[in-house]
C-alpha cells in the first residue's frame, strides 16, 4: 500500500484575525486550533506521518500546541503560503512518501471521511481536492451595484486537504516558485496535472476572523457529546487575631481574621472543592496539601485557577456555581455583588452563572456564637463524554 504524509501549513500570521496570537494557536474547545487537525491526521490509519510548517517565531506556541504528540520535527515556512508549502515538501524529500496531503492548520474540523475520499481519488489521479459545490446565486458587482448574475453551474468551493502524488506536486511547486497562486490545486493545474474533485464537508470551515472562531466554538459545543456533572464543596475556618477576612477574593475589614493555611478564603475553598468534585479529581487537600509550606499564606485564587485549568484541559466548561456563606459576622449583604463579580471573573463565566448567598444558623452552634465562617458550594460542569 502507498505511503502518505500529511503536511499541515501553520506559518501564516493571520492579519484578519485581529490578535497578536496567530489563529492556528487560538484556543478552541479546550485546545489550540492546530491540535484539532493534527490529532485527526495522526489517528487516520492511512496517514503514516504528520509534519507541520510553522513561522520561525512561533516555535514556543507550536511546542505547547502539540505537546505529547508523535510528530516529525516542524519546518520553518517562508514569506507566502506557496513558499511555505514548497519548503515543507522539500523537507519530506529524503523519505519521499508516495502521497502527500496538504492541509491548512486553520481548518480544525477535518474529518476521517473527507481524508478517505481524497486518498481514494489519488488511486488513478495525480491530484485530488476536497470541495463543495456552490449553491448560492452569484452576482458580479460594479460600482456597488449588481452588474450581472453569474452561472454557478460547475463551480466548487475548494477546501483542504489537497492530495497529490508527492514527486509530481514537489516538481510543480518548484516550477511555480515566484508565482502567486491561491492554492496547491492551482500549482498542480499550472503544471498540467489532472486534479479530481471529491466531496468535502460543510463542517470543514476555515478560521479566518474572530467571528469564525466564535462560530467554531458554538459548533464544537453543539456537536460534542457532553454530560453534566455536579460537585459539592464545604469548608469552615475559625476566627483568630487580625483586622480583615478574605472572602471570595475580597479583602473585607473586620475585627478578626480567618485562620487556616493559605489565606483561609473559605468561599474560594468551597468553590474549589465543588469544582474538583464535579471533575472527580479529589479535593483541595490532595492538590494543595496543608502540610506543604509553599501554600502558607497563599492567595486562594491560585487554587481556583488551577482547577479551572484542569477543566479546560478536559475540554469542559463551567455552567453554574452556587455559593452560600454561613456566618453571623461579618455582614455579607454589602459585599455580595462584589463577591459575585469577583468570582465570575475568576471562573471565566458571566455573572448570571454565579450565585452568592448568605445565611446564619440562628445563633446556634459555633457559627451562631460568631466563632468562624462556613461555606457550602455547588458547581455544575459540562464535560465531553470520553
């Protein structure tokens, strides 16, 4: 059987994307855009290897994006996509696969079936591309008005991957050096190579702008099988000497302080345990042992941020957090909205997904005697089904 290597082009700067971080490294569904397509090609049984062409300045971003994956070393790209593809192809010359699939890193949702169709067409053609037929009516514009309607029959929208017999496309790219051609199929056409059209996928979108990324995020959430997880957390700290308490990340003046390892923020501790419970990932003590001196006096925001990173790595999202603070003092009411705002910002969710309430024990027990503060939290997560 013929060998096939996927060459993923990720050297662009993406000026239309509007951020300093190139679009191929933007987070999407809990992982960088680039990683999505790399994983699909790595998992395909007919793809023997994957190599990525990157911008020389992006090596750190690339290393983070593909951490832990079995990939050939990346290749620095050139000043244009066409030059980057040529450099990538030349880097494969020593191993010379029979076939190569050239794919844009900004298309994260490439699927196995589309790859199958492209590879299948290469059995008797030197080139094949994934594409979709044009279904919209096409208008020609002049001076801001419609000048005529174009015939859409026979028109297709090209996607990637675009597959070729390796020797033929390498020679075609070398011959086209210095030209400005829009894709690899155009390079092949210029060299006289017959390029087949195979059915692409409507989901195989290209992320070009922030709006595209937002659409991709919505798509991945709707397409991804998820399960709802609920976790509970409870914590309590006694009062000791001091002039303030930390609650939900806020410093609140008081005639006593809460005693505990770290800053004793009972609200954030309960929320952290609730999130860990929903993940099935132990409790706050297993991640931040009280016996470890590095957490002495630590800001409890660190704990919440850590578990939020864990949720993101799982591709999950926080859908709601409900926190109840139980105490006689200090009064929570004057600070409740600020606490809610702080907690929402820390969790990376909108304020309507966070509730902060307060109650007392009607003077009963140690809380009723004003000896400390307790907190109870419930967290709801949406997690991908593994």
